[in-house]
């Protein structure tokens, strides 16, 4: 069963993250590297990526003439994807356990960030949606 | 430049999608498959994935007594990721053009869905 673990953050969260000390950032990145390595060692790693800053995000809609219409304005309350992990595990419980570990990644001053991690199973086919 | 194109929707949006006729759904999927084939042929395709419905989503925070703390309650207004495409393109404009095609995929009765597609570049620090 493949699951995606998503770390989402509002603009305020991103702005706060930008103010972390170099030491805090290094500690967090070191944790993430070890975490990815552990997933690989267990054979459950599929992929991980971090995303660029939300101020560079664009919302695209189809225009009438086939040209994309882009918009760069988002509500303050919108949650932006900050990064994700895709894992291949035996049960949802295993996905939740792994998500809890990411949630506990060190934040400011080395204290656990306790960032909420959204856990979703990825589709194998549309039968998964019951349609 | 690697970009991720994110298609998101609220619970209400997912419910209305589930009520589409099979014909509308097939027509929509046919265009999405065609876009995937075109991206594969142009060498820009990296990956695509759909997600299961938001009713199964869980929010996990930390641990208590060694167990993950899970929550399945979400505000009605929350946008859930429905699916994504990862593309490797020469310019941001090309990423927007691909997102435009996805947004133009047909919905009920063949009219374009005009779903907003969020376009984000991957961070270079991710590896």
C-alpha cells in the first residue's frame, strides 16, 4: 500500500521557518536525511521532495484560447504543500507511525516541531474510489 | 526545472465528481491519459499519481505513549490534494501551459472543468 505523507504550512508558518537559526535548520535537515535513509534501509522508500516557497506558487486555469491564465494571489489561510514522502508499507498503521516520526522532527531549539502530517493512500486505480 | 502540478478540491468538489456519469469520467480520463502520453513523448514526464478520497485522510501529530496521534476531522473548507503531476520542463511558462491543458480537461457534458492547478517548483535543497 502506497501512502503519501504531506507536510503543509500556511504563509505565516513559512515566514516563521525563514527565521530559524542556521543551527536549527541544520538539525532539522540532518534529521530529514537520517529519516530518508532509514526508509530506504527498510525498503519502504518511494520518493521525497521539498517544494519551493509559496510566494512563487501560481494557480493556473485554462483560458478560452488555450492559453493558461495564471494567478499568484492566495488567501493567507491557504495551506501550501511544503514537502512530501511517498512510502510503500504493509498497513495504514505503519504509515501513521512513520508520519508521527516526521512530525517529531526537531524545530526551534531542537524541540519537536509537532507539525501535522496529512496521510493519504495513493490510488492504484479508480476502483479505490468506489466508482 | 522540476515542477509539481497540484490538483486540489474540497469535500464538496469530490462528492460532485463522484456523481459524474461514467461517460463524463471516461472522457475526462481519456484527455488526462493523452496529456501523460504527450509529456512522455516530449521527455518532460516524471510522475503522476491520484490520491484516495479525503474521507480516508488522517492528520498525524507526534506520538503519545509510543503511538502516533491521529485525527480524521477536517474543516469543510479544507482543500485536499486529489492528484499531482511532476514534470521536468525548460521554463516556468511551459509548466503553466501544461497546467492549463489539465485545467481544460472535459468535465460534465464535455465542458472544461477549469479546475485551478497549483504550480510549484521543487526546492533545490531537497536532496
